[in-house]
C-alpha cells in the first residue's frame, strides 16, 4: 500500500470515528500517559524516620574533624489546634534540664541597697539601683536576664519597650525579693518558644554528651510541653534532630512519649 493510500485510509478512519461520536486519542498522548504512570516522583517520597541513637551516631560522624563541640538541636512540629477552627497562639516556657548545657548567662539585678550584696554573692553580673535604668534605656549594658525586686518593679515600666521579652515580670519569676534563689534558678533554666505555626527549635545538648544525657534532656522538655496538650490528636507531630553544622534527621519520637504524666497548663 502506498503512502498516499495509507494516509487517506487513516484520515478516513479518524473522520468516521468522529462521526460516530467516539473520542480519538493520538498515539503519542497514550504513550506519554503510560510513561507518566511509571515515573517515580521524589517529591512524593516520604522522609525516612531514624532511631534516636542512629541519628546521633550520624551527627557525630558528620562532625569528625571539627574543633568545636557542636550543639544538638531538636526541632518539633506541634499541633496548635485547640478546637476545629481555633489555634493556640505562640507560647514560651522554661525547663530545668537534668544535664545543663553549661552556657553562661549574664544577669542584671535592680534592687534596693540592702539586697545588693546577696545578689552579688549569688552570681549576678551587674547589680545596682535606679541608676541602672538610664543605662538600660541607652542599651549600654549587655545582659541575658534582668531581675528586679518588688519595690523597684514600678520604676522599670518606662523600659518595657526597650527590654521587650527581657522585661522583669512577676509571672516569670523575675520580680522577687528572694533574689538569691531566683539567680540560682535562672542560671540553670533553659528557655524555649514556639512560633504561631507550632514550630519549636531548641538546644537539647552537645555532641560530647552521652546518648542517655541528651535523651533525658528531651524527655524533660517533652514533659514540660505536656501542659499544652490538645484535646484531639497528638501534640507532637514530627521531630528532627540536627547539630550546629550538620544535617537534620527525622527521628522516631514515640519512645520519648512513654510513661509521661500530663501536667496542668
């Protein structure tokens, strides 16, 4: 059969199919669809989950040759839905880790003269009275935590915009007359916070810590987070472990949720 005849027959069969109302699909379209069904999309691949010990071992291998003791960071994705269409706002908290990180916190204390000596002996870095208010407003003092006695609290109100999250507040335990106990507690406390989407990133140890020490720190952190549990579903949706200069590994988090007692918010 000649080329012209084959083209005519093919055109005639297509025309007849159209007249009968049949849908005609070109061969190239059929081949493309068949190929697309067999393509494996990497974007749809589920991220693998690793055991906690395996992730730590990989992070330590990645840090071989580093001169620094890298920090171990935990990233959690929390369920922020209190009700079906209602989400909890971003929150912050503190926890006493059983294995502290050894970070140095610079503490400023504003108090009366009779309380200054005890604050210095407890380890406060800068201690003073109302003369420190002007220096704090100018930003000439660098610090991590600001403490105030109860009688000095009202004098600090003009500093609210300047200090922001570092502003002393009775609910945070940074306005008290028992400055010695407050300084000892705040030097050991570890602070964490979330954003409005429920992402929490915090340091839980160093690579030089043992697996058990880092695991105990994580369990203590999770116990503190149980105060924000949700009515339905799991509070912690995913967890990723990483180091300062290393990659992140998604870890199996269920072992850290066993035998936890829910706390009151």
